C-alpha cells in the first residue's frame, strides 16, 4: 500500500516538475499572473489599420514568439479579406482578430509550439492518466491528423476559426464522422491540458460544433 502511494507521489512530482519547466521556459511566468500580466496587456494594446496590398487586405500585428528559449516580439502580416471588400467590413474582421490580444486573452505562453507541447508535455505527462484504449485512440489522432496540420503552429494559432476550418476540411474530404469526433476529443484533451498549464486562457474548441 505504501509502495503504491509512494509511486503515485513520485509520478505526480515528476509530472509537476516537467510542467513547471515548460511553464517557466514558455511563459516568463511572473508576467502571466495578477497585476503584472494586466499591465503587460494594457501596455501592448494594438490598433493597426488594415492596408490594401495587391488583391487583398492585410493587417500587421506584433506577436510574441520563442527562439532558443528566449522570448522575442515579431511583426506578423495577417491576410484579412479580398481587396473587393469594403474597409468598414475589413476593419470588423481586424477587430475580431485583435480583440483577444488586446483583452489579454492571449498569453505569452501561447507562443509555445503545438508540436513541442504535445511531445514534451502532453504525451508523457497527461496521456498516461487516460484509459489504455483512449491513449491508443488519441495517439492515432495525433500522428495522423493533428501533428501534420498543427505541428508547426503555436498554441495561439489554434483559434476557433482555424479549428472550424480544419474540421470542415475533414468533412469535405469525406473523413467519417466518428473519426472526426475522435480527433476533436484528442485535440480538446490537449488544449485542456494547455489551459491547466496556464499556456492558454481558455480552450478554443469549447462550444465549437462539428460539421455533420
């Protein structure tokens, strides 16, 4: 009985230590809590104006990223809409993209690479706590669908809009609905873990409806 308890304690301690390592590396964790985080969000309020370039509207924003373990800020150009759309409508799209950034709903830790998080944290730290059949199902979904699609992206790039397009694409490719559900469940489990680790403020899959 004591051996089992000690084993569970060691597993929990190891898992927590690994989570702390990821959080410290990715978040500059002191900035993500309380007044420091609120001050950072206000200081970084962005309001760039959309600009028409060739056949599309674009907006340029600042985003945090990580290189060699160091946090840096980079300028990113985001395509908004075809040039035929009115500036008023394009501005609405830009505001929708900027809202979570300006409201502090996108944390510094969300710059963590999705593929790295899955491999270094989720698979060794969270997956073992699930039933063996669920583990096998999620592993298959990760390898076949999630890593190819999102492996190179940051956690913050998995927005509700991006995920809606992803699952719609699966349906358009005639992927069976039960498979889509399994992929959704696996991805939601990963994103819930990222929320628990304070890398995301909320799960972008919450409330998202799957195509029938």
